[in-house]
C-alpha cells in the first residue's frame, strides 16, 4: 500500500520515519507493506529529516493512480478541504490529523467519503486512541458525558500554576520558551484547539452537528493565584475541560477552566499529558490517558489509521453513526447550563457588602455552599465562594448586577465546578 | 442480525437487556438491528431476568441458520471450546468473554476462525476497550511494556489494606461478603485470573504463545502489614500487576504483587477498578481505566464486538498479527527477570545478623538502595530493604541462603518493585 503525505513537517516526517523504522512489525500487523511513497511540501529547498521523495506538486500526487492513501498533515481549513475532496473523488482513502478542518467540515466530508475510508484518530488527543474507543469500543452505551483534558499547553501551564504557585504570565513565557506554546498562544490558551476536538467527539457520541461558534468556549487567561489558592484549599484541581454531556434531549458542549475534585481520576492528568473520561450508561466511567501532541505520538495515531485501512478498508462509519441516529437531540443553549460555580469578588472592607452580594445571589436562586473572605490589603478583601448547582443565565445576570451595584472593586471572576 | 447467547447468567442477561434497552442507539451505530434471538441455559426452571426465548438445546442453536453470531458466556474451557469450534465450522461469528479458554486455546481458535469474525474484548479488563486499543490503536508501535491492574478483587483488597491498614484475612472476608471474592478465592487472589488476561495481551503485543504454566504467577496472599507500612513510608502503592515487557528478543510475562511509585498514573487505579498502562516506542505511555467486571460493563464490551461484526465482519486479525510476525522472540526464563526488589527479614536482635545478610546479598551482586530496621518485640526486629536492579535468580538464591544460614526467624518476604 502506497501513501502520499501532504505536509512534511514534524508529524509528516515522523509518519515517514516510523513506517521505515518499525516496518517489520507494521507489515506483520497490516498484512502488507505500507510504503511512504511521496511527500508534498511547499518549499522543496527546506532541509527535512526524511528519506522519502518530495514534490511541491500536490495535483501530481492526487492524480497518481499508484497512491492508495492520502495523509493530510498540512493544516489550515479550506485548502486541505479541497485537496481531500479531490483525493476522495479519485477513490483514495484519506487519513488526517486536522481538527480544525473536522470542526467545520466533518459532516460534509462524511457525505463525500461515502464508502471510502476516511480516518482521523490523530485529530483528537494525539496518540491516545480515543476515536477508536468512543466510536468502536463503547458503542453499546448511551454516552452520559465526556470530560477531556485535550490541550497539553493549557494543562502544562495549569499544573505548574497549581503545583508551584507560578503566575499565568510567567508560566506562559516558560511554555513559549519550551515550545509548548506558540508566539501567539490564543488558539491554545483561549480554548479553541480543545473546542475543535470536543466537536469531533460530540459527533461520535451524540451525532450532533455544531460549529465552534455555536458553543461556549472560555480560555485560561484569567485564572489568578487567588483561584489557585482556593482550589488547593478545598482539594480541587484546575483543568481546561472539554465537556459533552447529555441532559434529556439536550447536549451540552463547552470548553472552559473547571475545578475538579482531586479524588477524580481525570484530575490526576498533569503536565502536557492528555486524558479523556467517558461515562457510558452501561460501562460506567472509562478513562484514556497519554500524550496529546508531539511528532511521534501523533504519527502513531496516523499510522494506526493507515493500518486499519490496509486491514479492512472502511471500518466503522466515519462519525460513528451510519446515519443521524434519529433521537430528537439538540444543542443546549449556553444560558441553560446547570453546574456548580466558584465565584471571586474583590470588595471594599465596609459594612453591608457581603449582605448585598448574598442578596443578589439569593434573588436568583443561587445558594452558597462554601465561602471564605480573605483580606487583600488595608482596605480591600476577596470573597471566594462556591455555589450549589445553579443555572448559567442566573449566574451571569447576578455577576452583572453585582458589578453594576458598585459593591466590587474589580470584575468578578467565575470558574465552573465539575464534580 | 440475530444472536444466540450461550450461558445466560449475569453477563448474558445484561447482553440481552442492553440490546433491548439501548436498541435505538445500537441500531443507529451498527447500521442494522441486533436481535438477541435465543439464550441457551442448562436449567430452564431457574428464574432469570431476561425476556428472550430460552432453550437447553445448544445443538439446536448452533445449527440454526438464522443465527448469525454466537455469544459464548458459559465459562469453563473444554466445553465452550467444542461449542465455539462447531459454531465457527457452521460459519457463525463468535464473541466470547472467556479468558480461560483464550489463555489455553487462542492460537488454535485463530486458526480455526480463519476469515470468520472471532472477538473477545470482554475477556480482558471487562468494559475497558483494551483489546481495541492495543490491537488497533497502537499498531504503529513496538510495545515496550504493558502493566495491568486487571483483577478487581485483588485491587479492592490491596487498596483497603494500604489505605485503611486492614489485614489480609479481614479484607478477604469483607470482599467475600460483598461478592467481590468467591468462596474459594484462589483463582483471583492467586493471580491466575490476571494471568489469563496477560497471556491474551502478550499475544496481541508480541505474537507470543504461552500458557499459564509457562509464566511467573504469584498472588497477594502473603502481603503483610509490615510490607504495607514500608510501601506507605517510601511512597509506593502495592498492586497485583500483570507485566509484559520486551527486553531485546525476550518477552517477560509475569503476574505478582508489585510496589509502584505513587507518582505513576497506574498507581492511582484504586478499589475494584482496572487500569492498563501500555508503553509504545513511538506513542510513549498510554493508559486505559475503567470497570473490569460487572454484568453491564462486561456486556458493554461484548456488544461492542457484536456491533463491530455487524459493521465490518472480520476486522483486524484476531490476535493482532496476520501471521506470526517473524521476529525471533521467545519467552524469558523466570530466572532472568531483572527488576528491583523489596525484601523483608525477621531477625533476632543480635550482633552480626545484618552483616551476614548484607554479605550474602553482596556476594550475589545485589546492592541495597534503602534499608530500615524496626524492632518487633524485645528479641526480634524486621529488616526491610529495597535493592537496585538485580537478577531474579540471584535474589531467589540469596533468600534461600539467608534462610538456611539460620539468621532469620521466619521465611523472608519479597515483593518486586516496578518503577
């Protein structure tokens, strides 16, 4: 089986090199040799750590009848979309690691692929075979929830913040120096990368079509050391969680920093590692843990897909369902999310402030579970509290009202609690 | 697709009932309806919590041309082996949860099955899709090691012992009362159940054929509270680990209690839960966590296999390799295992005892990493120590020599350390 690799960066080079280095075991598992026949790059003059033939002519590869599988690793959205459509039209199987592409075009691609294999294990949580587990391993279950730690940059930063008390700006700089974060880190720290992955898992679990702009996405930029202290004091971990949850006929899809009890297995996923916890109605909780990024780990998932295709052509339905599965499901409005909340208010030390805050919360049926007040300086304090289960809309309104009432000296902070 | 269930106990009933309860989502995923058409039981008079038709005539079901898949859940070895052979001969796909059968007959069954689907996800770690992950998700990798916690009974008992200081006999009685342990607990606490599962994973990872009697199997019966104290003091967890490891051309397969640093993810798998850590040469460590037993969790895996068969017939090679993969691998002799060891000696408080022990160890190139001596009563002490990496044969000999030299007042204890 001959493959063409579109985009020979870190992951593409790893794919070619692993197919060379682990050829014996891969051939024995696949039942045939898998040959990285050609790579497509935009700049042929750039030195690359691969031995395969390179070209800058993508059309040539797409029209080469000796190529059986196209591996798309170029990144971007519209350009790879066109290339993949053409590859599928030419009857070539496709493997991609491109989560942004799938976040926007997965249903069109499923339609276009039809009976041609289209696989994307590497698009979610890198080397962890989570697509495999969710799409093939847990199919007997109604999925009750998915909670994922799927952005290694954020998890590295949050782990350092909570374990070592480092502040956000310092750790961001360190992550950039280590190559864990980009010069413009927004895509990672803003939660968008994780959201793309969540949308893919949401489709497999629930057959739900949604785009990034439809769902709640919050990043980790506003986590302060007071929040970290609260988390440590009450045995919470702070993670950027991707959450998919079924509540009746509605599906919640959201990405945001979350407080998780340290007793939960997923809270133990630290550093750059990824973890995904899936709760099925029959199997209970299962969890999947491993490297979410890196050339070799990502290539491991890409090659597993190529071997799948060698073994059986198209296996399971691309997005898990043969056709929309008929249950009348819909995306839950952000306003209707119900969870527990941690709130932080910076207030002046004067009589009546706490009463005012408590009153505003109480009027919106927000009841307080735990509260601590800590002096900040001679004139100011922090009020940190957690609520019982409340409705997102009520929380947002209450925070706005509290801010407008002039009882706080800074914008209130809020982190959702998932337990 | 119509299935016949041979053995309608807890798991068999769950399979039938989940196919009924989750029919909509299963049909949408499988692309066809999966009908639990008939169950085979030995006693038709026993009341069972299922709605399906029952018979005590297994031949009738095996010869029924309307049955597409046989699900074997009867247990035992030789009887299900004969039934499955007949089912395969009649062209029926087979799904089993029977680990003992596979521990002995997996290679014959792979041969007999040929192009007919034969699946067994539920045989290892219950509801965790570990066969799926290892056989299909990590195929790009040379597997460096597998470390599994795959017996919930042992893990429940060890967790209680280490967290609550309960002794072995007390916790065994409790586990029996809770239904986690059998009246004769040997199969679980002796490590045999875990060994059956390990042999299956060993085949998928390395293509190695071995039987339970070929490998090192030790149970948890001799773990004492002194060992627990040592573990707690030096930040180890104690787990019954199943270990498969590649060292050059040799494969280690072993099951025994192990001390694992509490910093490792696998050490956090507590209570009745199962966890399997797999290290691939490219992907690094991945870990899989979930319920290893229970009717619904096990049935979740059985049904996932049935859906696989509905989707694609035979998918991957049953044991992961199209044919023996050609690398000249062999099972490592138990004597040659190299790891770190924890040793416990009960000694009389008199001059020269420690020197004698240290000398015997030193003569066999066993060097001591950490040591503590604790008084036991007015005349006796415990010497607890951990070694640097040593050779199993040397350890066994040293312990024998120490015992024979009359410097200990009880049989020395040993637990292997895996870090």
